[in-house]
C-alpha cells in the first residue's frame, strides 16, 4: 500500500494538510479562526444589548440593517484597496478598526445608555470595516500558498470558520447569561487584536513585501492580459459564470434558510422551534463536512466541472426538502450544505488560480458583492411568497434556480475544461 501511494504521489490526507506547513498560512488560519469565534460572541450579545437599552425587535432589525448595508457598501472598495495598497494592509486596518469599535460596544454595554443610536452607529462602523476585510482576506491567499495548495488552504479555512461559527454562539450564550453582554463584546475585541497580531507576524516574517505593497501590473513581457477589471469581466467567461452562480445561490438560499425553513418546520412538518434548530444544524453540519471533503479533493483535473456538478446536486437536494419528511429533510439539507460548500471552495480556488494578481482584490470584491448583495431581496421576497403560496414553493423555486444557474456554468467551456 505504501509503495502504491509513493508511486502515485503523497496521500490525499497529506496534501489536504500541506498548507499548514506554511508559517504564513498557519498564522492567517489561527487569526481568522479566533476572529470568527469572536464573531459568535458579537452575534449573541448584540440583541441583548439592544433589548437591555430599551430597544425592541424593530430597533434590533435597524441595527442589523445598518451593519449589513455598510458592509455591502464597502466590499467593492475593499477589493480596490487590496489591489492598490495590498491585501495585508487592508486587513490590518480592518482588524484594528473593528477591535476599537468592539471595545467601544463593550463600554456602551457597561454604561447601558438609553436608546440605541450609539449602538447603531458602532454597528454600522463594524460593517464598514467588515466590508473592507472580506475581499482582502481572499485576495491574500495566493501570496501565502503555491497554486497547488490553494484549494486545500481554502477548504481548511472554510472548515475552521464553520467550526468556530458553531462553537462561538454556544460559548457566547453562556458568557452573556452568566456575566453580561459587555464581557462578550470585550472578548470579540480581543479576538480582533489576536487576528491583527497574527497578520503583523505574517508581515514581519515576509518583510511585508508583496503582502503590503501594490501588486505588480503587467508589462509587455507578460503577453496579452486584461489591464482593467472591466476588461476582465467582458472577456472572462469563467468570471461571468462564477458571478452568475454566486448571485443565484445568494438569491435563493438566504430566503430559504431564514424564512422558508422555519415556516416549513412550524406549519408543514409541525416540529416547532426545536425541529427548526435540528434542520438548520443539519445544513450547518453539511457545510462543515463539505469543507473537510474539499480539502481532500486536491489534484482534481476538472475542478470547474466538479464545482458545477456539486451545485447541481445541491439544487436537487434543496428541491427534495419539503417532500421528504423530517428525516429526509435533515439528510437533504446536510447534502445541500456539503455540496454547496465544496462547490464554493472549488470555484473560489479556480478564480484565484486564473485571475491576475493585480486584479485579485477587485475580483474577490465582486464575488463577495454577488454573495451578499441579494440577501435582503431574498428574505423579503421569500416572506411574501411564503405567506401567499406556502414554504414548499420556495424550496422548489430555489432548486430550479440553482439547477438552471449551475447548468449554465457547466455549459461554459472555460469552467468545464478547468
């Protein structure tokens, strides 16, 4: 068995973990895992801070909307700045800003002011820095890992983020219950400091050279390459298809998981809040499994075709949720989460390996906007449709849209043959 593995190359498990041998990636991995864990504390503490300050559900929604709108507004700017200043600098700025604002929220939580204006302003500021951070966090990866390790690196990061995202709220719930929201915001602030410290260590180790500086623009010796993002968007069928499937997934899955799924649990399956929690946990567990699986899929020759095929599987699984019963819905949601996450990791890796470095930030910013921008429309539309036609319609419509968009992606040669 060992001789066979040697002849064919290193085992997949070793390839999946190979990014961890890079000090820069280990630092990024550690910093982002801790930061996502802290996000869970923010997620749980914010509602209790709003309610404890005299706010109601409507005001909580306004605070969350302020965060979301500001994050979406600065995401394209984050991509531009990552290309012009370097992803490392943008990430450092974002972590520093969020550490200060989270610390300010901790002070506000202790002071307990009347009203929620200050809370909304601080939440909006956090959204601004989060939007800057997102595209830079993807744009920096190719500077830390060789091309053959990008997929494993993306998968490891995704898996750690999902695991931390599941553990963070549980730990935060205990902290908020036993202590107070202020302590949870304090923990969140500390995690941003840890993330910034890891980034600083990366910059020191690399001399901050390609990480902090402006990516090199192409010269005559590089051959014909798109010099602007608009030119790339016009010419790249790969990027066009990735943006289409990303937007389609965002338009369908947001409303499905946040509106249609709890309604299905309550009205159609009659399993209540506990059943909804089980269904959503199945989807989250599937996402975690998908990240782990993608780490072992290194060396694929048809990464694009595999990504689109997994998207088709996700569409089928989503459409089956309302007709499969509780046990079947749990399985279908787990499959949908796993297929969707693995598909996303493969697609992002394909883009990272195909896009010129000097446009990486803007491309990642565009993908992040496609992945975030339609969420408000998704949940509003789902609410209207569910009230009139019922929750199952959302799942069938989501499945149909996913099947259509990923079929389009599979029809593109630039994706199918990579």
